[in-house]
């Protein structure tokens, strides 16, 4: 039952009794957002450099997005994939126009998009090429989501603890090492699956030659190349898709996170050829391609284009990187800027800097941020931030690093 008069700590206490214990939420209840700011139940204002873990790309309450969602909700919320709906087709066309892909499958999250891609790749090999190629070459430190196949693809053992046996057929090699991928490929290999930049793994940007080399190796060996752009996609790195930095294209690509600006959605994009891996009944999602999510996604893509937000991300991302590097040189234990565009981070030595304490202190000071990998603080603001927001955020982060803010 909702109790209007409850304060924030009472709500937190209530939540702790009833939710499954798989999250570690910070003791704050957000009730409202505007642009790059969030407001909690006690009326406190925060600069949101988390953006719901790299999701809310247009910020909070963007009028064009909220109007489109409201209009769509009034006219049609859901019909399933037993029928067509125009919002889905419009969104699919917008995605295909803006990418390498010729076909799209909609789902509800990043993990599901990866699941769809891996299923498509295996089925394509077995039923179209008629070869028994089922293995995926993935990378150490990668993150691909929490379904069983996604944790099997993920190259970090703590996500797998207690869940074995995992899905068979996944091989892990060091990230950024094309020769290691080539050496791992055998005649049972179906696809290479990599993030163009490792996000959860610690904002690791490989050399530009890496993805190019993977394309060449996959072509030569008859293996598919799949990019997980769940975190890097939809403009976050200063290109609409991170693969554009490398000048090559994948065969399959999973996207989610920012795609619908905060409405749950995932999508698998692929070539005409690989799409032959699916046939009616091969894969499905009740909510996938839902009119509400698709209308939100087409609106996000249109706003990003009309407002020049990809170019803006590239510009302010450079400014953020400069400011983080300057901060890093002033604070002991910091190891420099990470990431690309607004998928940014500050490397820290975890023996010197307690990241959880810094995040708590930053929140007390009015800044939201996250962590990534074993040794980075992550800053993934909405694309609408300006230089002044960045300067304020970096100043608050520096104060938190230096011990200001109560924990
Ligand atoms: C690269 C990557 N892939 C997949 C996922 C999983 O996405 P979701 O949580 O929407 O399932 C994430 C989430 O952080 C991600 O960063």
C-alpha cells in the first residue's frame, strides 16, 4: 500500500524487507527528474552522471520523448507479434537506415538481445550453412548480461558463481588481442562476440586496429562477428555505433540501454544473410517490438539526429576527458581518464581509493556516478549535458575523492 506521508528512510526500510536481495541500492528514493537532474523524496537535487547506468540519454523528462510516450500510451500500448504495429516498423526502419543492418529483432533488454544474437548465429551455422559450428569466442573481463547464455559469454567469474553448469561452447581470450582470437578459432567456432569498448569491465578502449583485425580474421575463417553495443551504442561514444570508430561492420549487433531513453527495449540488428538463421517460431518475445517502446526508440533516434547529439557527445566527451585527466593529476591514487565520449571514467588504485565511499560521498554532495571493473569510477551522463555540468560534476567528484561529504 502506498503511504503518501512516508519519508525516504521509511520507504528504504520497507523495500529492504520485501525485495529479493540481489541488488545493493543506495538509500535514496528518486521521485522526479528534469534534464540532467534528479530529485529525491526529500527534495534534494542531484546531478545525474549515472543516467540509470548509461540509459537516460536525453536526460529526464525530455518534452519530445515524454509527449511521444504519452500519445502512444493513449492510442496503443501492446498487440504482440501476432500482428503488425506501425511503431515497430517505423522504429525498425530508423535503426536500419542508421546502421549496417538489414534486419532487426526486438526484445526487452541487453541480455535478451545477446541471447537472440547467439541463438541466431548458432542456428544460422547449423540450418543455413549446415556446419556444426557452435562455439563462441568471447573475451576476459567482458560483460554480456545475466541470462544463462549471457553469463556464460561473460568473461568475469563472479557473475557466474553458483550458477553452474553454464551453457557449453564459450571460450574466453584476453581482450584487445586479435591474435588470441585467431588462435582460439577452430572448425567448431560459430562467432566472435566482443564489446567494441568494454564497459562493465572497466571502460577499456582497444586499439583501433583490433576490430578491423577481428573482421579480417572472421572473414578468412568463415566465422561470424557479433558486437555487443548494449552500452556503447546509440551515440554514447561520440559515434552513433561504436563500430563506426573502426571503419568496419559486424554481422550481428546487440543494442539496448539508451535506445528508448529509459523505456525498456533491446534489439538485435543483423545482415540479411545471418537473419536466415531465424524462421517462424525459431525465437520470440511477447513484449518485443511493443508499440510504446518502439515509439520511444524512434523518438530518441530522431531527437539525437535533429539536435546533433552524437557530435555534441564527441565534443563534450573530449572536455570531460580533459577535466578527468586534470583531476587525476591533482588527486593521489587516480590513474587517468578512461573510456570514450560520454562513456567515461576515472581510473583509480583500489588500494588507495575506496570507490564505494567516494560514490556515497559524491551522492551526499549531489552527484550520482557508478563504478566499472575493478578500478574505475564511471561517468555516463545524459547526452544533453553541457560543459558547465561537466565542470560541476568533476569539481564534486574531486571533493568526494578528497573526503568531503558525509558517509
Ligand atoms: C555490454 C553489455 N551487454 C549487455 C548488458 C546487459 O544488458 P541488460 O541489463 O539490459 O540485460 C549490459 C549491461 O550493463 C552491457 O553493458
